[in-house]
């Protein structure tokens, strides 16, 4: 599953976050947050993950995502890691890699299984050249470069990369979610069913059909969810 979610952050929120990030002296080498395999292909900068600014801005991104009905329907979040922030310029990139399955939480909380990866773009596509998020899955290779404030959601098990930024700067927030439904195929079926229920309801109002399909949705969720 790959899903584009427009307007997760408002233009005002994007401007606020970018202004704070641009003024921060707390950027570090992105290789500090990955293992040996990732360090061989990762060349970027990352906001220090335990800094007060990272935690403050992460709460803004988290709150916006959790308030977004499409993100909730797609990810079915059980636990969400506090978002991180990264930046690429001057040829920086992150070569092909796969996200680690288990992510440690800051503050000593229980670790999170990474089922769903999310990138929230904080730079518009006209601000930089290159920097596409490239995701490889069973259906081919997909390049993603979205408007500032938009998000892309995809399976954490996908091999992916950020291509070199050759002009300007690409700034983004990224995070991982442990879903109530760990299987990507089942999550996709639930999202499709939920989407069609909402369309039926919008077109015809509440009916015996929408009630029956909603019951089917929740019974599948009851069967597949881990909480």
C-alpha cells in the first residue's frame, strides 16, 4: 500500500516548523541513528532526536496525523513513534535500504514494531531538484515528491531510498507506526472497504447496506486486530 494524504499540515504549520528548524543548531550526521548497513548508504542531516525542539515539533506532526481520518483509516495506529526530522542538500542522499522492524522509543517506553512508514514533506517540490522518495514494491518502483504539508504512507517492509538532492534543500518529517493490523494486505483491504462505505454513505445516506458493510468491516477488524 502507498497512499498520498494531502494537507496533513497547514501552510501556517509548515512555515512555523520550517522557521524553527532553520534556526536550530542541533542538526547532526544522519548516520548516528542507523546501523552499519544503513550508515554505508546514508548521507544526510537529522535533528537531534532527544532535543526539546524535536519533541515539540514532533508533537505538532503527530497531532496532525492522528486527527487526519485518512491516515487513521490507512495505518490503524496502535503505537506511533515520535516523529523525526531530516534534511538533504548538496548531493546528500539515502541509498536503497529497508527500515528496521523494531524501533526503540525515546524515554524507555516499550519498543514499536514498524509496520507503516510515513514521510511528511516540509519542502515544496519547487524548492529542490532530485530528492525523490523511491519505493520498490511488488508492483514496481514508485517515485514520490509531494507538496509541503502532504504525507506519503507506505509499508515499512518496502525497500526504498531518497535520491540525491542536487539543488536547494529537502526537509521532511518521518515516523513509524505499529498498526493494530500488522499485515499490509489486510490493512489495504480494510482501507478499501472503509473507503467504499464512506462513498456509499455520502451518495445515498445511511441505509441497510451501509450498516451491513460497516458490520462486515468491524468484524474483519475484530478478527485481525492485535491490541
